[in-house]
């Protein structure tokens, strides 16, 4: 990853990660769980560009952290995919982060493609999610700062 965090959560402990899994009813894929155990969410120093349409500013935490205004996976899952939600996020997608426009970066918990990262556009109806065809570790490694992304294009 060519960019770092301006503010990161402390390492997630096994109890908080297990609690998150229990609350959303899904197992966290291994590489995503590993990320949360190392660095439990946070705000990136600069927007991270994966491609021209996928940018990330915030990565959500498993449970509360001392990082102010950092969204939690459990809260975001309930808001976008939980019972009674009309937002349309498929229930197999775990919200992992957000872009500046309110779109979500998600990780699949589906048996067929568990661990694959998806981009979910909150303004589209129906098929609002698309696979980025990478796992979470690769997604993070491929993030670039705006300068690096556009200079390399």
C-alpha cells in the first residue's frame, strides 16, 4: 500500500472480532480478520485509489475504538443490510469502508467467493455491487494516493 493512515484503530482483539461476527451473523474472511486484528479500521492519510471509480477514505472498525467518528462494521451492516433496511446491500457483503460519496467497500462472506472485495454504489438500484476480483489484502496493497494514481495513468 502506497498510502498510510492518518488515524488508525488499535489492534482488534479476538473478543471484539468474534462479537462483530456474532452481531452481523457472518464470519469475517481470514485476510480481512487479520487486517482488523492488526489495525482495527481508521482514516487514510489521503484518499486511496484502487481504480478510477473506487476510492476509499475510511475503513470501518470491529466494535468501538478511540478513533473519533470512525464507523463500526456492525452499525453499517445493520443500516445497509440488516432486517428492515431498505438500502439494498446484499446480506452476504460486509461493509469494510467508504468512499467520499457514501459508497461502500465491502468484503464478501459468501461461500462461493468469500473474501473478495466488492464496490457498492448507494445510488444504483438492483445490481449496485460489483466485484473487484481481489481479496482484502490485495485491495489494500493496490491502493495508491491520488498523485501516484494519476501520475501513473
